[in-house]
């Protein structure tokens, strides 16, 4: 027997389960819930699960979503059981009447629901640890399909479980993202890796982060990659205004795959290197933070047209307190004068949206915070407010450094105000990144 995070599975069952060809393990993902199906809640769970399963070498062949409908749930579970080796199901494990996953799994497997002491212990321990009272409805979460193995949930009320239906091993996990991620890493992934043994296929992904090119322009520059590197699959993902190039490789020889993907990376960078800011999938703000840490430098930000977006991105990065000192959203002219020390004569002569104003804003932020660098944005995000001289999409970025200050003007008009704010913020960060690199 081996035990993984509360999961017990006989070795004989493991061998029987892996009796097909373990190098072609197929996986499916099923998310459940009316709120997911209707689009009221974004399904980030499936993307995370798919990425992690691919990293183990499993091949994700399908993702599905079903609402809180017993008939549909049972039907889809049976379909998955007939074609996949392993499946991960999220949602529907809670105490309410619309949490149907356990009963649906039991019906699909042709078994009854039974009280599970391990599940009850998981629930009871969660409430005791947090000194919160249980309700009668919480007991529903301890009813699991007969023959299921409970997956203890130390970070939430709903235990998960593993159940074999026909030839497929199902993992049922909570829909709460934090709980799901914890249990996926502690129970599901170790199980799959254990099953692979020496016959494991390796899956590698290299992610290149770009800014400054459209998705179609990136695609044109990378035509021919798959022909040149037959083991490498190319994927593009746009998250405006960034583009992420993904290089996927699968095979049995880890060192050979590593060599191939490095060769494909070098080929790719020859064509898009000018616009690349990370080769490990990092965001622009994380990469700028890394560079600031490397230089033992600190940053202060003064924002007008971006309305605090740059500061928000910076502080979303864990550890940003090491280098992020100050944020001033100086939207009005008076705030620029009072908080940052912009000269009233500058505002009077040039206006708020001008290179000279942006420079003084950056200098003021750097001075107020005692930072190594100061950066500022001033512009016209639209949809109104533009002029012939300064149309919508006009952006001025100021950068104050230990060696002097500079201002930059851009014309970057996009379809919506939010798009303009995002590309304004990204442009400012990219300028700072290049400054930190000395380029």
C-alpha cells in the first residue's frame, strides 16, 4: 500500500489501472456549477489543473463544464469514464442542496452513498481548529460513494475523494481555488507521478513573455518553428497588451527534450528577442521587480492617466515591499503641485499632459519617497479629452534616475479607456525595465 495525503490505493490496483500504456495516459477536467456554466464566475481552476497535469506528462484531451443538474452530471461522468484514464472534477462538494458531485459520482459508479469517518474527521478538525461551530448541513459532506478514498481537506470544510468508475480514476476536489490547488498538489499530482514510475513521459513547457508586438505579428515571425523542431509544439496566448509564446515538448528522454526545447528557445529569441522581457513566463511587473532587487534599488510611482494601475501591478507581486516605496495618484493639477512639487508655472505653460510635467512628477515621486528611481504617467485615456495636438492615446512617461531625468511621448490609442490605461502602464514599466538594463 502507498499513502498520499489521505489517499490509500492498493499497489495491485495501481498496476491494473496502469495496464494500458502508461506513456499515453489521457486526462480530462470537469468543472461543475451553474455559476461557472453561466459565466458569472470565471473558471480559472481548469486552466491551472490542465497546466499541472501536463507537467506530470499526462495528456489533457478535454475540458468540460456542467451545471447543477443531476442527470447531466451523471451522464458526463459516465462519458468521461469510458474514454479517459484519469479525471479531475471540481465543485459541488459543499453542504448545500445544489452540491451534487458526491451523489452524481455514486450514481455513475452504481454504488450508494455511505458515511465516511475520515471525511467526518476532516470536517470536524477544520471547525475545531478555527473554533467555529458545525451545522447539521455540514454532515452532508461526510457522505461519500461506497468504495471511494477520502482526500482530507485541511484548508476547507469539504473533503475530496478518489473513485474509480469503469477504467477511469476520478479525483473530486472542491471548487474553491485555494482549496483545489492545495489538494491537487498534495494528492492528485503525486498519485499520477507515482503511477508513471520508470515509464513516465516527460512534458516540458517554456514560456516567453513579449510586449510590443501583436499576436499576429508574433505568429508571422515564428512561422516554420514546428517544421524545424518536430518535437516542439508552438502556442500563443494574448493577455493584452502582453503576448506569451509557449513551447511545448513531450517525450520519454528528459535530457533530449531539454536540449530540443533550448534549441527552439534560441531560434525563437532570434526572431522576437527585441520584444522579449522574460523567458520564464514572468509578468512585466515581476520582471521589473527582479531587476530592482538585483540592483538593490527602490521605485516610487506618480500616476495620473493610469489611475494607480502601475502601483496595483507592482504590489500584486509577492515581496514587492523590498523595492516599492511610494505611490501617488495625482489626478488633479493641484495634487501634482502639492504632493509632488510640480511647478505651477510648468502646469500653466505646458498643461498637465506634457513631457515636462511628466518629468517633474517622476522627480517629485523620487524625492518624496527617497527612492532610487521615480516613474510617472500623464496622458489622455479617452474616450474624450483629446485635441489635435494631443489626441486620445497620447501618453507621456517621466523617468527620474540617479543620473538624471527623461521624458518620453507615445501615441497608443486603442478601442477602450481600460485598454489605453493598460498599455500606458505597460509602456511605462517597459521603459523602466530598459532603463534598469541600461538599454
